[in-house]
C-alpha cells in the first residue's frame, strides 16, 4: 500500500494516521534489522567469517529502509508543525 500524497495530508486526522502507520513500519524494520544482526553474528561465529559482515548488514538496512525512515521523519515534522499551528 502506497503512502498518501503529501498534498493530501492537510487534515490532522489523516496526518496522524499516516504518522502512526510510518511509526509501526519503522518498528517492524527495527525488529527485522535486529533479527538480521542476530543471524549475522551466529553465521559469523559458526562459519568463521570476518567481522565486516555486521557492517554489510547495517549498510544494506540503511539502503533498504532509508526511504521509510525519511518518510517517518517527514510525517513527524509535519505533524509537529500542524499541532503547533492549531495551539
């Protein structure tokens, strides 16, 4: 399911819904990242791989989840501005 268009997020309720969805997406990505780190540590120990394997896991996670993280930060900033303008 695609994220709503930025112009459609003028309503506070729609913005909060998009923010919550992005938050849960980030939490899911975080759990997946931790699981990948655990698997990488176990594989590194069992197969005597170099320590750079964890760096690869981190770099791949940044590339794959970077767009969702930027979207989450954008929604958070818009929601904060919207709430300040209403107060």
